[in-house]
């Protein structure tokens, strides 16, 4: 059985029915229906202002103004990674990773998480001593140390330079393979979505306009010509023609 088929047979980690959200009378989410099976890596694309981050915040339980069908279920253990690492500048890196955690094993788990993201030896560093990529690695460690069932990532690499972003793509995929949470990644980058995710959604006019399964093995290369077919379909769903792209 193919990996994506196995995922689709699992129970849903996220289930939305009729999710609606309006701002100042303008509907941003208009009756969204969505199931994300446990352990599936999903990317969400859409134009600026299309409601991607609004949907993610709703799933995270950070937006209590959503209405609609009334069904919004998500796992109990949810972690969120934002474009800004949101490290507290007055706490050292390990303390940031362990924020809110206690117990005998917390320190060990924090150090293991930092080692897993390539920051072994930086436990006592201050956030302002980290590069942008290192800060996002610390943010990933902070999320993973909580052993989430669902990882929500809101354009986590959008502020990084191109080379660092590619390295972070590889790291995120490796971490997903090791921990297997469900992932919902919000991004503006079509290529990022195709290379990372096994399923790509396009949010259009408040609803899921395209639900595309990417049936290519990992690791994927940006130069793979077969990924171009997925890219064209996604760009078309976003209203971008190949002439413009």
C-alpha cells in the first residue's frame, strides 16, 4: 500500500465542518470542510488575505470567533511554529525550549530536542546570538519537545534566505519522519509545498478550491521535472498562468 493511501485510512486528527469566520462583515472562511488523517503532512496555499492563517489559528484553538457547522476537532497536544521564532530574549535557548515544561526528564528532553535540530552545544546561548535559521531551529525544538500530535506551521521559513530555507525544508521533513505528527503548513511558496508535503490544499474564496495529493517519493528535488506538473496545477488554482510564473 502506498504511504499516502496508508495515511488516508487512519482516523482524522483534524476534522472541520462548515467552518466560517468573518471580519467586519467580510467572510474569510466560508463553510470550510476538511479532514487531515493522523500523521499526514499537509500544506495550505492561498493568496494573501485568503484566510490561511485564520484557518490555522482556528485549528490551534486561538480564534474563538469561528462559527458554522460547529464541528472543529483537533488533537489534545498541538504545537505552533510561526514565521517569527518568538524566543524570549531574556531566556537562554534551552530555557526557551523548556518554557512551560517541568518534571525530571524535561532538561534531558530539551537537550535532546536541540541536538536533533542541530543546536547541540548552544543550550546556554542567548536568542540574539543565534542566526535566523538557528532561531527557527530552536523554535522547532520547542515545538517537538512537547511531543505534539499536530504541528501547525504558519510560514515558518518565510523570513529566511533561500539557502537557509532549503536546509530548513530538509530538516523539517527529517523531523516529521522521526516523530510523525500530523502537519499543517501554511505557505505562499508553491515549490515549498510540493517538496515538503504529501497533500497540498489551495484556499480560494473561503473554501478549499483544490485538494492535491503529491505522489512522489522523498527526498524530492526542486529539479524533478515530474513535480512541474503539480506546480502547474497549483499555480492554475491560484490564478497564475505559466506565462506570468
